[in-house]
């Protein structure tokens, strides 16, 4: 898709994009490529919502989510920021099991997570709400996995910090895409297709954007073949 530059867009102006940490790396690379192509500067800020909400309320042009329900919750919790009419779905990402490099506990199947001595890390929110339970329920393993959960965290940033600091954690049911950011401290155990779950990646313009036309251009780039290729590089389908 050819994206033309808009001469009237001053270089001192910046398109501001906000959302959770999951899609952040893909969004940042898309923003860099988009800026190189169009000359329109884009700043992507991601991570736990409390870290960027106040700033987004002042200058957000685009908001993205790490799952469809996350953007819906954001719209419900903060009415007047997102323009629901502009909301579109980008790409999906699959759940998998992350383990320590070398897979020292020999986790090969979901059932292996129910074995004695396995310590599971859990994110109870931030795009992963109910993720492991939806998967485990298909194999009647909810109770077995629950008893091995050694720590639950409100978001992935906290979970990553715990994974890095505490080698006691052996496994984590999350998105396979997180391995792309954590290659030195994780290994992926893919789930069979019958157990694999997906979450989407929604994006929308804001109601009070000062750069709505440029925001539309950026979203069009995200939807383009070049944008899709970047997302696939970071673990999306």
C-alpha cells in the first residue's frame, strides 16, 4: 500500500499511540517504518495502563489493545477517549507454554504442567484473563494446573520481572509472541492445534485526535502487507 506524505504535517508534531506491552515491539517497529516511509513522526507508548493513561487522555491519537476485551474494557472505563466507529481488528496471536531455556522440567504437553514439582507463573489480567483456564478446560486439567500455580500477577510486566528474579518458576501459559522479547530467558512449547487459543489485536482512533488523518494513515499501514509482515516477525499470525 502506497502512503503519501502530507506536507502540511509539521515535523514538530507527533502522532501519539498508546496501548499495553504485548504488541508494543511490533507497534514500535511499524511506527519506525511508517515514519521512514511518510515523514510523519510517531511515538508509541506501551505497558501497564496506569503508566500512560494520564498522558493518553491529553494527546492520544490512536489506542490499541492486547486483546479485544482489553480495548472494550478501556472504552467502558474511560468513555470519551476512543472513537468506537473507527475500531478494527489487526492480527491474532496464539497461546503457548513458555519454559526455561533447555526445558529443564521436560514440559512437552499441557498435562505435564500438573506434575508434582512444577511451578507455574500466571497473569490474571492484561490480555491473559482466563487464558490458561480456557485451555486447561479442554483437557479437564483446570484443577491440576491451578494447584501448581506458584504466583499470579496483574500484568505481564510484573510477570516478566518475577520470571527474571525467581528461577523457581518453571512454566508460563501466555502468548507465544512474548518469546520474541524474551529469547534469552524462555523457550516455547507450542500447544497442539486442538488446544491452541488466540486473542486479537484491536486498534482505534481517539475522538479528540489532533491528527486524525495521519492516524488513519498509520492504521492503514498496520493493515498493509508491510505492517502484517512486521507483526508476524514478532509472533503474530
